[in-house]
């Protein structure tokens, strides 16, 4: 038998792209469990239906692009996109809303640009923003958390998804909404008046954020990504909240802790900002990228017109990532700092 | 404790070193045949000083270095030179190269040799000469000739001598076992190098995964000025640049040498080779090679004679070829695959790795790059491999160079960590090669441009000169005319000319004009013939080279031929006119005529030839020329002619060989057509 002739290195490490994606999927479980506990089965139904649509879209795109189906479906990237988008959608979303969002994410944001690795924008966030702009009513209809309203059961959740006309679920403003709409009450009074607020932020939200933080910490421990971008984002957001926190007047933007544990903060920091494809790559670049997202999240949350801001902040910084990379090349061994930046 | 530094990146692949250090170094013995490549590493190939049929003793010089960055070769055992011929060698491209083949006589009889324990009495030049004469080249990897590396330029101060016992590459244990078993020789060799370089610090750097080797070195170095430095295991800390950063905290400037930061780095095995050369007087004829991998039954280290076929060594370790699909020289990170197990061990063969398919699986197809940046975290040169991968795919060479592609040491850490299994190093290697090729091409076309411009300038200058002369002549003539007019016009210029001519004729008649005239005519014929010959030769050469001067030369030849005809006619006429002229004068003319006719016949014959016949004739001519040049080269080598002349002859031979190759191709093409 002829000897094989290939070039070095001949050994390969244990990591694979499929494993990276699987790890990310596993790390979302704590957050999904907490969301389900506080808001019912809506999120899980979202994810299951979203995954089916995502795999179908991925397969369609691969077929149209004449790529081998098995090889590319095995990388689990479509499932990750579906899971991330469906976690971000309000529970009990109708089937068509999810389908439109997933199709935008997989077909528009990913495969039109050349598939995995070539997309300049985070597909899940593109899908989210398409829906937010197109269907603002459905997208801002969050269910009341456990203890505040009645939680629908599994059957009702399925009904909400597939026969939305027959489903009559209660919806409620989120804590972030409440704080933004408020212009007459001190934060302390608002807190007392609204049943949605919990210990540090919204009921359910605070625990969901902590659960996503736990999942992110596990990914950090597994070295799936580095700490730079997520921690920079959290620091940027907390810093902005601390700077503009006036102690609780009616015009207050909210405390740093409130912002860290509200909305999609932790989910965004550890599952969206860390998307390697669309973020900056150098260490310094990731610090800048993350911090800028944190700052933008605060500005859009407090000054913007939308209830949450992670998706917009991430998309804006996706634009900037190549620019940041260009100016943050690390100093190569044996070079003086700055000489590479021509 | 000396402070050790860290370098950026690095990885921790499975070490797999324990398999091959369970038994002591084994002697591989004498194989029936040894194959010694003339070129084993960086630097010019050596030149054989023996011929087929010669008997040699162990340690006898068999090839001399050629130039500064080159080392001699010695017979690894006693025996007979069987051949000096092309053999397949251990090279990534698997090509063949000239080798000296020795049939062992199994007596292993040494040539008289002696070293000196009192090397302290030797001066630096003598020490370097001994190292050079022993044929020592770096035994860690690239194999840079050691004497050249130790010859520090005037005015450069080396303050740290680093001896590299890191051996960070998985599987390889040749240095590890050397440190365990021969620590005394390592330290002794290090002390010789220390005397040579006079650094303020001498460090032997070893990774902390070799506790036995560290202990042996520490006890051997007790009481000397050699410091043993232990540092955490991480691949590729054994890379010269990385080791220097670990031990000194300094970085070798990009494109520079360790000497630029006051460091010289040598491998532990090189230190032992220096000890053997200086103290024992032994040239480098053997080395320690690890044979490992799951396709060998007894992984272990061998002391093996250089030139031993790898198949011989593999058999000693219980090689099971059916289990092995990929034979690697070196380690799994930077080693290269061998074309066949029959290539010989050379000075840089530190390891033979015969893995099974389960052990080192065939790479799976690459997935898309997700820009995860694990490669950038692993890169010991702080490059951005994922960006460079994009640029390499798009052949954006300028961007690649701006991202410091050429600082990549090809350690393979990026490929190892890549979750998408992209062969990154392969992209960088290919891009480097392409960029270097482009640079060479650019240089060539730049030179061509300069030559063309110079020629244009020269032609313009010649034209201008001509023009100036003509103007000057015109002016002079006008002045003369003016002068004449001024003189009163009494003297008619035509009349003057006639008178001058008359005077000339009278002088001719008065002298012994006849013989002179004949001689002159004859001479004219001979010189013109000579000129015709040279011109024809040049034309032929231009034709074979496909030069654009062919047309010009052709007209030159035609003109010269016309002149020759004219000269011959003149001679002939003269001879007829002087009927008493001797007849023998006709002979040379006839000879010349015959030569011309021969040339004409040859030309018309050539014209009549078919293209393939023409090409064959051309090829034969070239072969004759090559033979002649080769003979000349050999002759001048034997007679010890000047280096310059030999070089010139060598380049001629090379050029002719190239031309022959081209002609052969052409012949094939024409025959094919």
C-alpha cells in the first residue's frame, strides 16, 4: 500500500465545530428551564417549531446551493440559530411569526451571504429585528410571569402556536417597558405599584438572566469563547447605568443591577455577543466590540423606541466588526507595536 | 531560581512520549548499505572526494563542504563506495538527490583520529574549525551548519548561550533520553560552546515534563557555570524564538537572528556532537533517533549510523507496515511524510513516527471557518490565522504580508485547535511559496526593464554621438570651403584632389606594390572568412536561444559573406591580372570557397530537414557541447583552477543542461505533433 503524503500537522485537537455548536445548545438549557418555569411552555414550543423550520430552510438552501446536506446539517448551526431566536421571541408566538423569523435568519441573513462563516450579521438577531419591525404588536406581547397571571398549560401553548386565532392569552408590559413608559412615578413607587417587579428586576427575568449567566459561565469554562466580549458588554452596560442612575427619580434609566438582570442582557452577552462569525476577533477588538454593544444597549433601552435593545446594538456593532479588526491587529512576535497598522 | 517568561498562545497536545523512553538507547548496528545524501539540510550540498570503488574507513572524509554554509560528510562505517548516484531522500517533496552509497565491510574500522581534553588551549578559530571539520549541523530540526551559526559577526556581543533541551513536539524523546543518559557529555559540550562564545549566562532550557533528564543535567552541571532552567510544558516552547522569549523575555526581531538580541541557541544533541568532535576527535556519523507510533511493536530510541535506511531501523523496532499508512519524519506537529521507508537517516532525523489510522486519523473534510478565533489564541507568533486564511483563499498577498505571514513558524498550533479542521498551515505554506515566486518574477522583470532602458540609453547616446560627428564634419567642410573662398579661389579643390590621387598612384608604383597588394588581398580573404565563421556561430547560438537578435545577425552574416565573395573575386582578378603569380595561391581560395560551399550545403540541408529532425540535430549538438563543458569543468576542478572559473563553468553546464531539457521537450512536442 502506498504511503499517504500529506502535510503537517498530522495531529488534531479534540474540538470540532459541531461540538462547539452542541455546547452552545446545551448551555441554553438552564435559561430555557427558568423561562418555562416562569412563563410556561411557550418558549419550548417556540424552539421545537423553530427548529423544524430552521432545518427545513437550511436543507432547502443547501439543496439550492448544491451542497451536501448531511455534511452541513451535522454542524448544528441551524439549530443554534433557531434556539437563540426562539428564546428571544415572546412565548406563545403564532407559528407564522416564528416561521417568518427563522426563514429571514437562515435564508436571508445566512445563506444569501454564503452560509455558515460568511454572514456579516448575526442571523438570529436579523430574524428578530425583521419581526420586531414588521409585527410590533405580536413582538411586544409578553406573557405575565408565574404568580402575576395565569400560566397556560402545554396544550394551550401548542394551540397558541398552531391555531393562534383560538388562543386568548393574557399579555403584560415587561419591566423594561414599564420603566420606559413611566414619567410620573419615582422608581420606588413604580416598583410597589407594578406586580411584574421582583427582587432586583422583573419577576422571572432576573432568574432567567442568572440562568443564562450560568450557562455562559459553563461555556467559558469549556473554553468555547473567551471572556473578553461578554464581560466588556456587561461592564459597558453597567457603567452607563451607573453613570446615569439618578437614584430613582421618575426619569431614572434604572440601576445597573436592574439592567444587568433585565430583558436579554445575559442571554445577549453570552449567546449573541459571543457569536464568533459576526464579532471582532482580536482580544482588543473583542473588548471594544463588547463594550460598545453594552453602551448601545443602554442608550437604545433608555432613549429608543423599542422595549429591548440587544438586537439593534449587536447588528450595529456587526457593521463595525471588520473596522475594529482592522485597527486592533495584535502585535506579532518580533514586531514593534503599531508597525502592522498600515 | 531564574525567572522564566511566557509566550503568547501555545497548545497542549497529548505528549505520547512515555512509549519510547521505557528502554535505554539501543545500538542500531551496521546496516549492509549506507546511503549518505550530499545535501541533508540548509546550506550548499557537499562535494564528493571519493569515487566508486574506493575503500573508506569509518570517519573518513567522503565529501567536502562547498562554501561557508555547508558541512563535510564522513563515512559512518568502513567499507567500499558502491556508487555516487541519485537516490530518493527524506524530503517533503520526495525528490531524488545525489548520494554516496557505501557497502559496509562490517569491520567498523576507524580512521586514526584524536581529540583533545585540553580544548581550553585552543583558540576560537581552531575550535570552530574542528566543529566545521566534524560536519556538525544543528540536530534539532532545520540543521543549520553549526560552525556558521557559531561564527558571530564582528562587534556582535552574545550575552546568553541557550542550549535547547525542550523537545516540545509530541512523541519525540531523542533529546529526553540523551539528557537522561548522556548529561555529562551535554554539559561538557556546552562548556566548549561557552568557551567559544563567552556569554555572561549559559542556560539549558528543559520543559518540566522531563524530570529524569532535568535531574541528570542538574547533577552533571553541578559546580559549572551552566544553569539548568525548568519551565512549564507547552507546545511549541522548543521553537528557537519561543525558547528565547521564555528564557530571556526578549523577542527576536522579525526577519532577524537570535544574535540580534544577544542570544545563540543550540540543541542538546548538537552540544554532544561538539563534545565528540573536540574532545574525542570524532566526526558526526551517528545520531539518536526515536522510532515510535502504534505501528511499531517496540517503540524506542536508537543510536543509528547516518545513512542507515529507515526500513532497516523500523525493522529493528518491529515495524508492522500493514498497520501504517503514513510514515512521518519528525513529530506529528511539524514532521513531514516520507515517500517510502527506504530513504536514509540524515543528520536531522530525530524521529520516525509510524502511527496507526486510529492514532492519527486521516483528516476529515474542512468545515466552514466560523472565525471562533481559537487559532489566534493558540498562535505563538500572535498572528491572526483566521484573517490570513481569508486572505490566502482570496490570494490577497499584500494583505497577507501586512498580517505578517512571514512570521509564521508553521508550528501547526492553529490547525490543531481549528474546530472546523481547516489545514491552515498548508494555506500559509502555499501562500509563502507563491509570494516568494512572485518576488523572484518581479525581480527578473525589473532587471529586464533596467537592461532594456540601459540599452535604449546606449543606442540613443551612440546616435547622438554620430549626429555630433556628422555636424562637426559638415562644419569643418564648410569652414574649409569658406577658407578656400577666402584664399582667393585660385586653387580648385577638385584639382587638388586629382593631384592627391596622382601622387598616391605614383607612390604605389614606386613601392613594391605587387606583392603588398597580393598579401593584402589574401589577408582580406582570410580575415573576412574568419569573421563569417564567428558571425555564423553567433547566429546559430542566437537561433538556439531563440534570441530576438536572429534577424540582425542574419543580415550581418549575409553582408560578411558578400564581402568575402568580393574579397575573393578581387584576389582572383588580381591573380589573373598578374599571370606570373604562383598557382598555389589558388589553393587557399579554393579551400575558403569549399568551406563556404560546405556551410551553404549544411544550411540548405538544415532547411530541408523536418522539424523533428532539426530538433534532434539541435539536441545532439547541445549534448556534444555539454560533454565538452563537463570535461572542461572536471579538468579545471582537477587542476584546481580558480573558484570563479569553476563557478562559471558550472553555470555553463547548468545552462546547457537546461537547454537540453528544453530541446528534449521540443523534440517530444514536434514528434508528438
